[in-house]
C-alpha cells in the first residue's frame, strides 16, 4: 500500500454500498429535520424513518445480488448472504418502528430515537457486509452503541437506565474479549481479513496453536455475547425487561440476525481449519444455552423476561445450524432467523398493544382472560406462541426442523435429540400463556392501545407464521440460495 | 539490550499501574493510576517508533478524557466503603480462577506469537519515514471505510450522550426571556364585568 | 364402443353438488331457514342422482372414463393424484348410493322435523353422500382411502348425533375405534401396495399384478413367510371387515343404531357398510391371485352370515334385528366375493341396498308413530294404523327373505348356488351350509319382527295409542320409491342388465371385474342344467322360515316362550349376542385400561409428577428453573464473572484436549 498516490483512487464498485450511504445520509438528515418539526407533528418522523428504510430496501433490491462484489479495497462485500440478512434487518427495523409509534407519543427526543434505530441498522448492515475484523468490529460497536442508548431511553424509569448501564458494561467487557482474541489471531497471522486468516491458519505451525485457539475462543465469546449464548447471556433478561418494549422487540431480532451472519462468516471463512475445535466449543455452548434458556423461562412471571429466555433458547437451536457447519446448517439458521423475526415481532406487538398505565402488559397474569375480551389478539398470540413452541404446521416447526435436520445430517444426533427434548420442555411456558388467555378469568382491567398500524403488524406477523407454516418452501429456497457460496 | 531493558521497565510499570487502577481504594487514586498507565503505554509506542500514536494517547486520553473523568469522579462522591463489600467473599474463587487464567494466557502468549519471524523481523523505521504521513496514507485509502464508520460512531456517541442527559424538565422553574418579552396585555389581563 | 368417454364436468359435478350442499348447510345452516337448508341439500343430492342415472345409461352404452384431474400430494416420486375411474362397477354403485341417498334426504325432512340439529344433520348426510361417491369413483388407492376415512368420520358424527345421550356417544366411539382397527389393516395394505408396486393407481397396479405374482415375491416377518400378494389382500380385507361389520369386528354395527333412523338406513345398511364388498370387487384383479385371501374372505363372510342370523332370531329391538340382518347379509356378499362370484356379490349389494334401506325407513316410520319406542314387544296390530308402511315393509321383508320374484331372491340364490359349485375344500362346503341355513333363519327373524310389529296382539301402551297415525307424505313417498326398487331390482338385474351372465366380460360388468376362469363358479352353473326356482333349496328354506314365523308369531301364542324355556343357556347366549361384547370387555378393554392405569399411576404420576427420585421430574425442572432464576442476581459483576468463568472453562478444556 506504500505506493498509493494522492488523490487516492476512487474505490471500485462503490455503487454496491449505495444502501448504506443512503441510509447514513437519510438518518443524518432526519436528525436535522427533527429540529424543525413542531412537537405535535413528531409522528411524522416515524414515517420518515420508515421511508428511509424503504428507500434503503429499494436501493438494496436493485443491486445485483447474484454474485459477491467487493468494494473499498475488499473491505466490504455484497453477496446474497449479506443482501438477504440486510432485507431481514430492514424488515425488523420497520416493524420495530411500527411498534414504537404509540410508545413515542409520550416521550421526548423523538427524532433521536428513530435516528438511533436507523444508525443501529446501519451498523448491522456494515457487520453483515464485513470481510474483515476491523469493519466487523466497528459495525458491531456502532450497532451496540445505538442499542445501549435505546435501552436506557426512559431515563426516568430506574430499571430502564439500569438495564442500559448493565448492558453497556457487559458489552464493553465482551468487546474487550473480542479485541483480545483478535490481537492473538493478528499476532499469529498478521491479517485482519477473514479469508486471509483462514488461509494463514491452514499452515500454522504447532507452536502457535495454543495462541490461535485462545484467540478463536475469545472471538467466539465476544460474538456469543451479542447473540446471548450462555454463559454470556446473563445480560439478556435484565436488559429485555428494563428496555422499552419496542426496543426489546428490536434488539431481540435485528442484532441477532447480524450477530449470526457475522458468526457464520467468521467461522466459515476465518476458522475452517479449526472446525473440530470450534464445533466442540459451540456444542458445549449450545447445550448450555438450550438448557438454560428453556428451563429458566419456566420460572419467569414477567412476559418480557420469559421471552428473553425464550430468545436464549432459540439462539441455542440456531447454534445447531452453525455446529453442523454445512450449507444446510447455515441455511437452517437463516430460516430460523427469518421465521423467528416474525414470531417474536408479533408477540412483542401484542405485548405493546396491551400497554396500560404507562407500562406494557408485563406480567403473565395480565394475559388472563384475554380470549374473552379480545378473541382476535388471543388467537394471534396463541398462534405466535404455538409457533414459538414449534408446533406443526406453524412456521416455528419448520425453523426447528431445518436446524435439527442439518444437525442430524452432519452427525450430531445426540445434540439434536437433546435439543428436541428441551424444545418439549420449552412448550410448557409458551402454552402456559395460552392457558392463561383461554382458560382463566381476567384479573386486571384491560386497556388496549387502538393503533391500526400496530394492529396490522399483529395481523401480518401472525399471518406470516401461518403461511410459512403451511408453505415453507419459498423461505427455505431463499435461505439456501443466500448461503450458496459456503 | 538497553532497549529491552526499557521495554521491560515500561511494560512492568504499565501492568503495575493497571493493577493499581483496580486495587486502589480511593477512586481518585484509580484515575491517577490510569493516567500513569497511559503514560507508560505511550512510552511503549515511542519505543516502537510510533510517535504519532504515543502523542495522541497522551494528548487525547491523558489531556482530555482523564481530566473529564476526574471531574465526574469528584462530582459523584462515590462511597469508598461500600464498594469493597463482598470483596473477601469472592476473593478465593475469583482469585483462583484469575490465577489459572493468567497462567493459561501467559502460556498461550509465549507459545507462538513471539516466535513468529514476521513479527520479530520488524526493525526500526528510518528517519525519513514520517509517522503521520504513513498513517494518513493507509487511513484514507485502505482503511477509509473503517474511518468513516468510526466517524459515524462518534456522531452516535454525541447523540447518545445528549439524548440521555438533555431534556426539558417541566418541574424546574426557569426564566424564558423571549416569552417574557413577547407577552401581551391580553395574555395576562382579563376584563371581567362585575355586576353591581 | 369402448372409445366413448364421459364428460369430466358431469362426473365432477356428481360428488361436488353434495359437497357444496353439505358446506352450505354446515357453515351457514345456523343462519339459514330450515326449509331452505333442506331444499339445498335435497336438490343437490337429487341432481347428483339424476346425473348418476345419466352416467349409468351412458355406461350401459359402453362409455368409460379414466383420468386424473390434479395432484393432491407431490413429494419426490410419491404422487397422490385425484382422479376418477368410471366403469360399470362404479356406475352401479353410484346409482345405488345416490338414489338411496336422495330417498333418505327426502325422508329426513319428515323424520327429523323439529330436531335442534336439523341443519347439522343435513350437512352430515350430504357430506356422507360426497364421501361415499369419492370412495367409489376414485381411480387410485388414496382416493379410496380418503373416501373410506371420510365416511368413517361422518358415520362417527352421525351415530353420536344426539350427543347429549351417553349411549350415543359410547356407540359412536365404539364404532370409531373398531373401525380404526380395520383401517389400520387397510392402511398397511395400501402402503404395501405402494411399497411393492410403486404406484397407487388402479390401472397400473392391476396391470402389474400378474407379473408380480409370477415373480413369487414373498414376505418374511419374524420368521414367518407369506406371499406378498396374500399379505396385501389380507391386510386390505381387514379394513373391509371393519367397515362392513364382519366377525370379529362386527360389534359396532348393531350399536350404531343409536343414530337417527335415516342414518341407519343410509349408512349402516345401504351404502357405507358395503364399501368393504365394493373394495373387494374393485380389487378383484388382486384377490383372484391369492387363494388364501379368498378363503379368508369366504370364511369370515360365512361365519358372519350364520352367526349374526342366529343373533337376529331373538332380538327385541326392531332396529337391532335389522342391523344383525345387515351383518348377516354382508356376510353373504363376502361369501360371493370369496367364491369369485363378484358379480353376484355386487348384485346382492344393490338389491340389499334397496330393500334394507326400505326396511329401515319403514321401521323408522313405525318408530316415529309409536313415539320413539323401538321394542317390538310393545307393538302389534299396527297395520290398521299405517297401511302404507305395512305394505312397503312387507315387500322389503319378502325381498330380504328371498321369496321370488322379489329382489333378494335373485341375488341370494345366485350366491348360494355359486357357493355350492365352487370347490375349495371344506371352506366352500362350510360356506354353502352356512348361507343355506342362514336363509331359513333370515326368513324366520324377518317375519318374526314383521308379525310382532303389524300383526299378533295389540300391545301398544295405552298412552301412545291415541297418537298412532300413518306417517306424512315426505316419509311414505320415499318408502314407495324404495319399494319399487326392492321389488324390481332383482328382475331388472337378471333380465335387464344380465348381471348373472357367467362370462362376466360379456355380462353387465364387462372388464371391471376380473375372474380367473378356473375360479368362476358361474361357469360351472352354466354347465349344469338350469332348474326352476321351485327346485332350488334356498326357496324352500325361505318358505320354511316364513311358515315357522307364521306359526309362532302371527297370532299370540305361548310357543316362543316355551321354546326359549327349553334351552335357557342357548337362548341367553343368543340374546347376549354370543357374548362378543363381554369377551372384548374381558380380554381387550379391561387389560387396556389396566395398562393405561398402570402407566398413569406408575409412570406419569409416580415418576413425573410425584417422583421416585427426589420429587419427580416436574419438581426437578421447577427447581432447576428456580435455581437458574436465583443465579440471575441482577449484579453486574456476577454476570461478568459468569462470562469469565465461561471463557476460562472452555479454554481449560480446549488446552487439556489439545
């Protein structure tokens, strides 16, 4: 790189970064525009944020996503995998904005809220397009920083700021771990690029093996924190509970997509030479995650905490796809993420809709008798919960099927059996909510938010769950096309 | 030889300072230890011919960040005694694990990283090499994307800090001069006809 | 002539109309007016019946249809097509099903009038018609299975139609469970067909049977060997036994009389229960190649025919007498199929459908009149009050007994003669004597019931007497229509359709039924001289039965009681239906319940709920959850510590492994 002359050459294929550029510009414009919007018209900002997402999506979709294109000297890649993940994340962001519509009515700093969401999206988009650890780490920090602030958004609510602080401190610790591991890997391979590391690790001598293992382990730990894999999951329940519910919905889905995509890229591109080692590590983590997620959820009385553990459980199932380390496994994990997006967003939408006296329907008891008061919500919630539990023929079943099948095909039969056993345990706490809704008498006076957009979100997500359940082929096909290069 | 000696001196002091940050009873002392730690780290940078980084470390961290830290710490009045609660309770397990982890880390570090010829072969840079120019060359070409993202991160940090602190509070009384100046008679005065 | 094909639109309409009617009645019936609902259903089924007649006429002219409409399931090379196969066998079934069904629809208007589930009932019976049509019209095993299960479902719903009555619910469940046993065999048979032939299409399977048999593929299971084709046929026949109420799976059929009478007529006499017979005839190209399976069919049919006839002798419930007679007559049909006289079996199926439906509807008319009392001991002299019912029921009874020229005679006579000439060793010998003695008993119990109902002394309770009346026209008109069938369908079949033609291919059925020449009993009949009916044994047995019934029951006499007292154990044995129910209860139901209780108490409650280890699995999980919740202390340094321990543990493990 020493011979570069100024002015520096224009990066090739800059066009493939158009969505990110547009998003960054629009987000900043939003930030400025917010200053000029009078207080009673702040609702427009949400729609502007949605419009930004839509513009980004359109820009993304018009790009040739068929093969992988690089720009910025190979530091940024657009391939079907990244493109698919970006579509998912944009969808998650739009849904999260919809869920925020009512919540933001009583809050200050509306513009900054949506702007932070957009920047979080930007960070995640960089993450999934990163071909090296530097861009990946920066994208991750961009996303994380936005989410820290979003979690602590209700500054006057003690548990919100507490949650933000906890998440921040532990996040910093995990970033430290990630960087520490990175420095070991760099020390051995003198490279940041995934592909370069992967190549270098093939020829690594036995002497540095320990350093490589250590580096890999710390990197895995850092990434595992982001997708809440046990034992790096401890922040999840507290943060989910404390954060404003729309933010919980957002962070339970979008960063998981980004995290898993990065996870897959790192494992498949940077550490293929260490597959036996990382498979053992991930298996241990998966066993822990699945067990803790599904068992601890049973003891929860707060639905957000319960869904936090449910997320942990689902993340454990998704790990099976990574453990399989085959195209089928990666595709399975993507299928899982896709379906999980709709299931979780739908469930959170209903929780948000049940907001009363400033707090959203939080305790499980609040759901008692919902079927009598609002049969539609109860039906939608029931469908979503059944799907989360993995009952055929709802979408959640196919999600589990995809990863379990991949795990079995790659020889991890006992892991799959273990996962199936715990998914049965997991049914208990999902179905308990259904029982509350349908068989119990109402204990609190319901006070629903009447917001057509949010209601539409509920309808769309539960319909998606049913339709994917009955006809999972398109999702499966899209996902296997997305991971075709592995 | 002398280089190695100074390296070990600075490195040892960095570690010592790090331990001091954690172990100091008074938060103020912790901050001071941290500053000392940064100085030593900067010295290590200098020894690697990375003058630019060394200077930046001192200017930004010591000069700006740590001073800010000190203000914050002084304003917060952290209770010293409570911070130490349960320290002894966790010491045995925590200490054991820390010790073993340390051994493992040292083992890993000494195993292969420093034997690597590529790393060892980096010698001193010539006098004609300008640190700042070299960093600039890669920063604005190869690492441009990272640089831009870092810029966005800074923006977010700014926005985040403002969001979490600044807001208009209704429960505080303050003077709104423009409102006062713009007040009209009709706003304050109401003519009421009193039946006599 | 063979090139003519039927219009597929017309064919699709035949099952579609009842389906649409059923859906309308089922989904919107609660909103629509009752009269509108019954009009929709009746018109739907009636049009379907007219179309069936039209199709039947075209089939007589040689038209055929064979084709797939769409694919229901496509999974790799496993394809389930939805298609139809129309040939004389199908056509005659369609005709029977739709005509009887249409009569029952009209009859229902009168019979079910005022019932709270009126529209529901119409939805069910139209749905049943649809299912049965799918069953007979399909061109592959899976449509057959679909129809098979669908009629089973509707049957369950209809037996338990009065769901507030406990006995109805019990009977419905019994029917369902017993049918499940049969369906299990049936499903295995179909899967075996798919496994061995790789297709479920009738034409393809039938074409492959002969080479398949010549290959001599056999099946080994637990050191027990069997021809594959025999295995397939036996498995399929188990299904037929369940659906057609053959021993030992007959127990549900008499109990199914808990349902409303139109249903007894439509489902449990005329159509659904004959599905087994239809299936055996339809699959004649397969059964023909397995002597063992044919022998099993004969044996089961003969035992059922004889045994159920003996039970029918002493029953006092008017519908139960007819129900046992149904079992018995179905046994006749299976004997016919077993001796390779499939055409005779289907012929009897058709005639039986008319006269048995008539018998049931007439019985229903009687029950309607005496205010839902079904005990013939509390009837008598009813002919004075209900002349039309009396006459039509007499026709049905004569047809059932096998008195010429009524329908039953022609078909039953054919079966008995076929059983006589077919030589299959002791099996056919036994079958011959069973069906022959069955004729005597049939005639006896039919007329016992008939005389006790319409003649004898007047034993109607005083409270009901003023209300005795002839049923309304919607009830009597279907009776008259069916009476025409019960009278004429036999003559029509023999002289009009030439069903009895020994060369099946030249007769009515053409190529739709396959019989090996060596098996065909009708051919042998042809060789012997054609004697007059006066010389046939069955005729005299029937007359004898009627005469005995006349002697015992036409007027009130002490003879029956004396006879019963002569051999009380035998009488009780028959009255209690050979103790089949008690036997099932002792050997199947109770052990099953024992196992269930053991699993419940021992495994579920003891291990999972209360627990032998610690306090059971439930508590273990709950404890684990609580412990995990305590670990979630809320302290940041705990969380950080967990992360460090995680990394440390994994690292140590990796180092130790490496």
